């Protein structure tokens, strides 16, 4: 029941008892606001990503997510638009002002991903790809490090230490479901991990209920649960037409479902003494309309 | 990703699309109120259970929990006060008016447990003790059926069907953490199970964050998360002096911790359109004081 | 990596460094011979169990297995022939001379099961049904205690301690596969458990590759592996017509498959310095034919 | 229970019903001989690797293993001798004639690892490092692809497909234990995987009982079990002084333990119709001595 964290001194809570708070493109992560990262699993076309970026911004998301390089179990599945996808993310950011998070799978792509992304995502399958961790540790772009599918929290914390040791202090942790015997959901979302990671480390901790459940209808409930458990943010898959998505359509919310989820999430955030973009966006939208 | 529930017709949601709501000693389970079941793991003495019953009632609990017969991994651990424990639960109910839930481990004890308990608990280790399930199915006392440590939801649903087939329609389901590879918590609380069980069955679903985490400091956060996920109730271990508890002290809240948790839980309940005992109790306590 | 076995003094290896060896109906369990327990999952009819008993005896099995009381996930599945099944097992024993092992699920059936069985099986789902463990601990009939689906070895050892504390010293352990994330086999057979249980306890350890794989074609390979890992016996499901079996047909060997497996198993046993019934039976059959 | 292998046409058994057999430095992998890969976890010094290479050759190993680049959970653990380690492996090969397998963790090291290694190892943590899989797929050096810690067999098969799609047809699969709830062993060795992988694919399948158990005393028993289950080879950690090893000392055999294990393994191999280096080496050593 004990984690040997003294061996990960850089991420250890004791190194920063008040917790890490840092700003990405004007969005403060780790502070009182629960930050919503939302967007499609993969960038599929200009129309798709622009529409999604607008919809998630309207709903209250602060960061746009979208995959250009996609790790896929089968080599015959859609592997992402790659360079073209990066370009479309830049376009979507220009259009909406939302900072962008996208996955980097290969150290050799790092330069071009860094040129386009505001946050570098390390996917679950690469949580212990130590050479990649070291490379992103050399960057000054913040890193969203997803928990491995069967990584213990001790291993996860050490993976973050690999990144921080390179000098990159802006690491975001993300619980995204673990592999268990239960077949009715894609993964088992481990919300125990949220308070445990916040106690053991000083890093912001977000939750991905899309991968954590694999089922769109279940996402809003687990998103609210994650906030109540103390999460600093959410990572939500949203797609204009999930039934035609090139990957993970089963777990993506439609624009409407996302819009309906956000006020619920905001209410739960308020109940635990935090706030969420939706509330503020309502004001902002009011202001915009007024101006 | 699909559960073969047509094979469990009695618990299937389709049998009662609006969901089961039933009353136990005046407490409505499955309705808009999130019901808190609280008390010590084991009944240890008259003083201990009376104090705990008063404390949890004051905090807003609706049902008193306490074990008289304790299933223990080692035959040399404290096995509960047995018959004496049942008597003390009756005393605590008389003192506080709280209905009582306690575990039955053996069909041969059933008659005396039924005589004392308002709800019969079937523990995780007995989730597939089919003879016991059939016996409690013959009773008319409501049953709190805990999920087995590594039971799939399909198996769990079928275990409930075993009970209902005997004619006992008042079954409460309880997610209490599953066994995974993660060692930092006692179990992994599977909150995905809450919306899934509510979609697949019409039964009330409660959550036990005490066993689900094994760590008292983490219980309030996961209790709030469970409510946000849609739970109809909570099962919380509370002890006057956890450090001296004869079992499970590591996961028991003190009276103070419980009292502090309840308003937080009530706020989250309100955020998701429900209410919790604490709020109402405040009024009641006012009335009592006035009279 | 350490098991707290001093807390299970009766099963601890130190209590009997040479290991427990005991005789059941003339069959020595825990000795140099690898003992094969074989037969159908469930007793279905006189013709079925007699044919199976003859076939497994001819193949070299020493103990006949067959379920009369069947624990089933669904209450609507075949639950066994119950009392009638017990009678048919007695008949099959009379016909073949093979001692019989059958499951007892309910303490109230114990008297009649003891009257018919040479070994009492406690199934995986009842590994922590402590009242049942205590009851069979009071008996003097040997007990085959199967490992729970997700029981740690420490929990398993303590379950055996529950039985032995009642005074019943003849307990046989059985690894039968554990629950993991892997979906292509019914369970994951944990052969690490064999040397670990033999090091930590003095009890005979057998392996059930039928439940451990769930796939008949795979059984012979894992049966051989179990012997090489040091198992003292095998528990094998064999059925005259698996495709029409009322339970677990997918994992049952036909008579022919069983007959073909046994010489392979015997060769592996010889390679690790042991022997298996098959070899001796060949001689015996020769003798019988000659007489 | 069914794996969608038609989607991995290159590794599918149907593509080569007789199974893949290929030669590495004169050692035939996938043929009747069970091939033993042995050596230390990490190359630590010239003296250490040369001594280990001689010892494992004398014991009957056919391939020398040794890590130069070590993936480690903590960034503060020994990370391997890197380039120097590669040089020492070349030396050990020159000294003993044993082909060498070593891990490649980073596509940017590939050229130099290929220059030194006879077989490229992809470690468990990189099983779904798809860019690395594609890179080694471009090579013509055989690949030893270890199963991920919680990879399903379907995912594992697809990872092999990623390699083969690049044109590299010489892929060796390796079961090395999976992550489960059981804490008494480092991993749970999944020997069900051996017959399943051999049925679904045409690739050679070896087993690593060192990682699969994490305990040196248990390795010989599981090595024998792996052979009985049908493994085409073994991967065994051997170290001149395990107590001073810089990594994984708990699971390494001493030279003596390795030498004692090999005749047992050879006997089991013979029992299942195969042979193992030990037997032949005895002859060869005779021949060599004679010449």
C-alpha cells in the first residue's frame, strides 16, 4: 500500500507542496478551474476539425485535442493524417484560439510536432517508451503523459520523473482507464488514482472518461465523477458524426451531447469548490454577443 | 461489450423501466435521495455500536451498518460477536431509529439474522454462494448483494437473478471495488459499474468507497465521485476510534471525518439533482432541539 | 513477494517438511505417482457416468470426478441431478473401483455427500465460504479445495487453514486458472502457483487444465506442462460426447482424446522422475486380460 | 474466445501451415530443437559477459542474451553500458561462437545494434511502440518480440504483423508473464499462450520463465513446463553472481543452477518428442575435445 516515491524526487509532492500550476496559451492548468480538453480522436479533414474546434469551444472546452499520428493495434487501421493533420490543428487553433494537444509517437517527429502543438501527448502505449520520455523532457512544451494500460501508479510516477529529469517541468498526468477482467466497458476507469496521484505528486491530474469507458452514453456520468474525485481537468472525445469517425467512434460525444454534459459538469465542479469553462464561457458568449 | 441480460429477465431494466424503489423502515431506497448506510465494520461492544449509531445518524446516515458475523481470510482473525452482535444491533436501532443492515454468511443463521436485521447483506465472497442466494431469495427482508471481488457485471446480474427468482424483489446492488494489478489501494473502485448496472437492471445501486479504496483519507473523494456517477447510496465504514478497530481500521472514517464528508456529499448530490440525508437531518435536528 | 504464512501454521511447509501423503480408497495422493482425477463436469445419466468411468479408468485415471450439485452463474442453467447424481456416482464406483470426488456446495447436503464421496470438492466460488470450510473441516473425508478465481495464494493458503483447523488434515489444493484480462482462454492457468504452493505448504497440489484453459484442444499441452511444473495430479474433464454435454462441453476431452493424452502425460511424468497411472494400468490391463 | 486473426494475414497460421523455421548464425529456430537463449539481464563488464557466455554455452544454450540498452522504470537505475555493452557482446560472440540477442529501445540506435546483434529484441514495454516495430520491420535481422505486460494475444499478434508488414519475416514470439492481481510472483507466466500462439500464427514461440516468475528457484520448474506446453525455446537469465547483479538479480540463475536445469529440461523435451541443446552439446563437446 506504500509507494516508494522518495525515488522520484522531482515529481514528489514534497518538492512543491502547493501543487504545480502552469499556463498554456493563457489557460491555467492545475489551478481552481477544471480544464476541459476536447475534440476528435483523430483529425480527419479540415471541415471536421474546424467544426469540432468551434463546437467544443462553444461548449466550454479550453484546449483542443486531435490526433495527427495515431498508434493503432492493427497496421491496417487508419494511422492518422500525419503532417497534414498537424497543419489542420494549427488552422483550428487560428480559427478558435484554443491551444492544441496532439500525440507524438516518434522522437523523429518531435521537431515538427513541437512546432505545431501547445501540449505534447504521450499515449498510453508509450508511457514506458523511455527514449521518447527523455526527448520530450528536453523540450519546453508541456507534456500530457497518459497512464499505461496496466501501469501501477508507482511506475506511472517514475515515467513522469523520466520527463522531468530532462528539465521539462510542465507535465500533466492523465488517468484513462486500466485493463481489468471486466468486458462490458473498454477499460476500468480508476478514479482512486486521482486523489492518490495528487497526494503523491505535485502535478495536475486529468481524467479521460472516453477511453476509460469506451461508451459515449456513459462519458458524462464518469466525467462528473472525475471532477468530484478531484480531477484538474477532463479529456473528452467529441466528433461531429461519431458513427462515421475513422477511430473510436463508439466513445465520442456528439456536439449536442458535449454541450449538454458541460453544465452538469460545471454544477459538480461548483459543488466541490471549483469552476469549469462552461460557466465562464456563458459570460464570455454574452459579452461577445453584446459587443 | 454486450451483456446477455435477456437471460436474467427478473432484474432486467425492461422488467421495470422506471427503476425499483422500495422502503425499508421508512427509508426509501432507489428514489431521489442518496441513502447513506454507515457504521463500523464489526460490532465490537455496546458502547462502540451505540456511539457509532448516534454519530452516523447525526451526520445524516439513514441506515446503520455493522457486522456480527465476519468472514475473515484467516481463521485466527476476529470473527465477530455473532449472536451477541445481532443483539447489540437491535439495541442500536432502538436507540436511534435507524434500520440495520448486517451480513449473513450461513443459511443456518438466516432465521436469527432475519429476526434482527432490516436488510440482509451478502458479502463479496458469497456473491456466488448460490445456496445462500436461494435462501435469502425465500425471505421477504431486502437484500444488499455486494459485487464479488472479480465478478463481471454479467455474473453479478445473474447472482441478483438467483435472489429474485426466489420471490424476493427488494435487492440492492453494491459496487465495492474489484481486484486489479494496482497495489497502492486495497481494491480498484469501478465507478463505470454504476451507470452500467443502472442501465442493465432496475435495481438500486450503491457504492462502498471504504472497501473500494481501503484508505480512510480517500473515502470522501470517492464517495462524492460515486454520487456524481449516479449512485443511489453509499456504504461507509465509520468507527469511534479506527486505530483500535478489530477489523478494517485503515479504511474507517472517524465520527468527525464522517461529519465533514456529508455536506460535501450533499453538495454533489444537489449538483446532480438529488439530495442526501445530511440536509434534511439538519432540519430534523433543529426540530428535535426545539421540542 | 512474501507471503505471511506463519499465520497459517497448520498448512505451512514447516509443519511437515516432507510433504503430506495420504491414501484415498487405496490411491496414494502426494506421493511419487501423478494422480489423474477424470470424468464429466456433471453426472447426466447412468449410461453417461458409467461409460465415462470405464473410459477414464482404462486411460489410467485413478479417481472419478463428476458433479451432482452444480454451481451455475445463471439460475436457469442445468443445476445437476443432485441426489440422483450422487447415487449414480456410487454406482460408477461400484462398477470400476475408482474412488469418487464430487462437489459439495451447501453444508446441509454434507451428510449425504459424505455418505457417497471419497473426496469432497469445494469449488472456486466457495473458496471463501468460511462456514462451508469449517463444516468440511469437521469431516474426516479428504477435501479437494479449488483456488478461487481471483484468490491470491496467501488467501488460498488461509482457506486451507480454515479446513485444517477443524481437524481434517487431508486437504488437496488445485490450481484451476485465474481471472485475467486475456479473453482468448476461459481463464489463465497459473502454473507458477504449483511450485509456490509446494514450497509454502505441505499439501498435495493438483492442476485443472480443463477450467484453466476452457478449450479441449489445449488441455493435453497444459496437462503435460502442469506435470513438468511439479503437480501431484491432474483434474481433467472427459465426456462421451462433449458436444451434447449439459455443461462445459467446450473444455471436455472425448474418451479418445483422453486416451491419447495419457501416454504423453506419462512420458513427461517419467522425465521429471515421477510416474502416472497410464503406465501401470497398461500392466494391470495386461494382467486382467491374462487372468 | 475468438481472435480476429484474418486481420493479421502475414502472421496467420494459414499463411504457413507448417510453421516458420529459420536459421540464425547456424541455429535453427522453430525446428525440432528447443533453443535456449541465456545470459545476463545486462552486460556489466567484459569479464562478466565472457564468463556468462562460456557458462551458458557449456550448459547447452544456443544463443547468448545480454542487455546493452536497458529500459528501467526509474531514471535513476542502471541504464546499461550502451555502446560499450554492444562491443562486449561482439567480443563474447567471438569468444564462444554463440549468436547474440540484445534489446533495441530506440530507432536511432538501430543501425549500431543491427551491426552487433544477430537477433533484435523488442522489450515488453515497446510491444506497441509502432514506430520501432516498423523500423525493425525494415531490417533483415530477426526480431524477438516480447509480449507486452498486459497485451492480449490479439494485440500481440497484431504487433507481430506490424513487423512483418515491413518485410522482415523472421519474428520470434516470447511469452514472458502477464500482469495479474497475484503478488507472490513478479508476473503470472501464461503458458496457455504457447499453444494458442502456435495455433493462430506460424511463428516460433519461446518462453521467458525468468521474468515470468521473478524468482530464480522457480525458473527450472517453469522452464520444463514451458517445454511441455510446446515452446520452441527458452529465454533464461543467468549471472555469475546474481546477488551482485546490477538488475534483476532475484530472478537470475547461477552458472551451477543453469547447468543443473538443462538436463531436466532436455528430459522433458525428449518426452514431448523434441531435443534440447544440452544433449547434443555433450556430444559436441566430446567431439571438440577429441579433435
